């Protein structure tokens, strides 16, 4: 028969192991979140070589996080672990969208579906910055293409109609994406109309210049040396 000292000691040992796993997971989650943020910043600078290296480091941290919690699934599905894996999905998707690659799926990234979909929504929102950068550089067509990606992501995510406890709060993330999408659509629309106005003004200037040159030519032809005033 076990004594009370033995059973309490066993319980404490189990709690100690869980606590140690939690501390390791927190450290890895913080590192992963930081690597993902640095990856996204590098992508926006179009430093894709640097971004790829950072994303690879983030992938290693994500694997280490999952492996450290194999014996503690409750900690793997804790908020801080899933948030970090969501950030990893977001970074990988932002890189793919802006580098022109096919988007990776949840299985290849090693994240759960809920974390992946929330990361996808945040990645689509992150495209707003790239779109505004494109508009400022006069690359309206690139802004239009990225806006189309945002719209496609939103159109798909609004069809995911499951309880928030299952999707990890996806409805709130999708609502936030909708607000970003509407503002971005307005900015792109204004840029397109501005481009049309500039093109119309340039066309008008060209027609005006041609008519002016033609008019000066006809006046010159009308005045000949024989028609000049006599002394």
C-alpha cells in the first residue's frame, strides 16, 4: 500500500515535469514569434534571401516547440503555443504571397487547421502594407493583384462557419480582415482613378500639342515673302 508521502511525491514530480515543459515551451514560443516578425519585416523590404533564412529558423523553432510538447498535448494546445504557431503560418504565407510562390498548406508547416486559418487571415491583412508600398511606387497593377489575393482569402474564410472554440476565434480574425480589405479596396480604387485621370490629361496634352504645331504651320504657310510689306 502506498503511503501518503509516496503518492504526493509522485504528483509533485509530475507537476514539476509539466512546469519544466511549460517553461521550455514559453521560451520557444517567444523565439518563434520574434523570428516570424523579423521574417515579415524582411519580406516587406523585399530582402527575400534574408527572409528565407529567417523563415527556415522559424520552422526549426516550430518543430522544436511541437517536439518538446509531445508528452504534454494540453500545453501544445495552450494559447501561447497556438499563437506562436499561428505566427509561423502567417510568416510563411506572407513570404509565399509576396515572393510569388504557391502558399504552403497546414500539413507542410506542421500547424493545426485553426492556427493555419487564423494565420492565413492575418497574412492577408499584412498584404495591405505591400499594396500601399506598390501604390506609392506607381505599381498599381501589383497592388491590384495583391488586393485580389486578399479578396480570395476573405471569400474563403467567411465560409468557415464553426464554433469559435473549434476555430480559435477565426470569426473575429476574419472580421478584422474585412475591415482592412475595405480600406485597401478604397485606396486601390482611388489609385486606379488617379491613373486614369493622369492618362487622360497626358492624352489631352498630346492632342493639344499636335493641334498647336499644326496651327503654327498653317499660319507660316499663309505668310509668304511676296506678301510682305513693301518699303
